[in-house]
C-alpha cells in the first residue's frame, strides 16, 4: 500500500520524490519567437520548490504547422529548445522532474497559426469557435498516408531537442481532440485507407508514433496522454470505447510504452478518466497517471488501491503554487478563478 507522499521507485519510469504531478495546461506566455521565458522558468520552478514531483509542461508545439494557440511555446528549432534549458535547470535545482508535452493541434487550429490549412485525419472542420482567435476553426486538409511519416518525424525531432534541453521525459499529446486523437476518434476519422475505418487502422498512427519515438527516447522517459472519456460541453467518449481500449492499451504496452496519462479535460474524475483507469488497469502493466482536482483522501485511495501511480492536479496548481506543501500540511487551498489565467504567477 502506498500513498501520495511515498516516492515512486520502479525500474520502468522516473524515480520521483512523491506521487504528485502538475498537469499540462496551456498558458500562452512564450515570447514572440515562441521561446520559453524567465516568467515561465519561475512559474514552473515555484511549483517544484513546493514539492511537485513531476511537472508536465504546457503543450509545446513540435512544428509551426501544428500550432493553434496564442503565444504557445515551440520546440521546433534548436534556439527554441535552448530557451527551455533554464526552465529544466530551475526545476531540477528545486528537486523536481519535468517532462515536455509535445503537441500538434491538427484541425483544432486555423491558418492564422499554421500559415497553411491545418492538417487532420479528415477534411471536415471542427465545430464551434476557436477561442484563441474568435473565428470558426479552419477547414483542415486530410493528411495523405504518405505524409504521416513526416509528422512522426516532427515528433521525433522535437523529442530529441527536448532531451537536449534537459527534460527528464516527454509526453506525447495523443488526447483532447488534437491531431493523434483525430485519428483515434471514429466521430472524426472518416478515412477509407489504412489509417481509417477499423479499430486497428484508427490506432495505427498513434502506434507508429510510439514505436518511432521509442527509437530516439528511452522507454522509461516517454508518456502518452490519452482521453477516451472527457468533458466537451458534456461527457464525451470514443465510439466503440471498449473495443478501442481492448486493442489499443495492450498494443501500446507491446510497442514498449511504459506510462499513460489518462486525462479528462476538467471533468469529474470518477465520471470520466477514473472509469477509464478501472477499465485499463488490468491490461496495463506500466505507470498510470491521472486525477482531476481530487481531494487528498481521494488521491490516497486511488494510489492505495493501485489504480493510479501518480496523481495530477491542474487548475489547483495555477491557484496554489504551493499546492503540494498545502496538501501535506492540510492547509486550505485557494480556489481557482478564470481571472488567474491572465497572469503567470
């Protein structure tokens, strides 16, 4: 039996001082060249100094054609990677570990960000308005199968740059409706080639990506974020959910992946990712990361039952830079408010 403040010490993942994780959350405070700044360094270091064991960075764009967020940091060039080095150094100096979340937005974007038509599994635009530029999402161009190795190459190059910048691990963002999830999700993927149709075909891109990444990155330093169940104006789940999980989760393990971040996009954990963790746990031998503003007692129960190995908090970390020390001391937490998004504290 473990609890939240026990170290994580196992051969298939990072050794961590406790089991707390700052979730990846897009903030948009990079400079005009999409480089990490001193403010970002201080923001992450402050959380590490208060005890956060692992920090997952905000989504970090792997290539300009994958952008989709105002002032998002990139790791598409050597210069952009070098700008992350003071951040990783500061987190390490504070006793924490840090992983770079590698991000390609796919159709959740607009040519305002990409300079060209966004790419996706489909040529159908996402519904709704992009809150980043106040416009409808751009009409995407469906990737040709021959282009997929190029996208995988962008991820692999970004992963190599991330390790050069001192990151302890990388997280592949394969959830939340972004590019890889656009292939996984049968409601989006309308292809008739080898990347569409069947469960196996829709999982092909993600599995090829993982296999390629593991050729340039140690297996114990790679995480994949998935979100089979999440909040999107209501609870949203992959179609043919059980068939997807029955195939995809063992296939990820067979490919050599050792850590999953089961995310639920600001929804009730027990209605979304908590349900997924309970479906996945018996088929997944590696680390499972998950949460969503759980109470300390709930977090300890999930860890104690062996459902979660590491517990994430998101907005609570924005509102409370000292979240981990507050949890440890039983102190009252500052509630999150939307106005907190406007500054980097």
